[in-house]
């Protein structure tokens, strides 16, 4: 496949984000808020069983929430 064919194929299928631009800020803020709640619950119940229940989802919520919040305010990463 030549570079021109790749370019033309990409032009026919524009990028569509999984979360629309209008709701990225709200989605990111909700994920960060959920991360804060889950971190608080993990802080209250520190055990090995609470790690997959609270800590891992909290870190994922913080990570994705931060990216969506940054994109929602107009700084693209």
C-alpha cells in the first residue's frame, strides 16, 4: 500500500472519539471524583483484599479522568 492510498483511506474515515468533545470535561470530572471516593475507601480499609476492589479502580479512574479533564478544557495530549 502506498502512502497516498493510506492517506486517502484515512480521509474517508475521520476519527471519532469514544467520548464526544462536549462531554469530555464532565466525564473526566466524574472519573476523578470517583477516584477520590475509591481512594478514601481504600484508605479506610487497608488490606490485601481491598487492593483489587478499591485501589486499582481508583488509579484507573484518576488516570483516565485526568486525561479526559485535560482534553475537556482544551489541552490535547
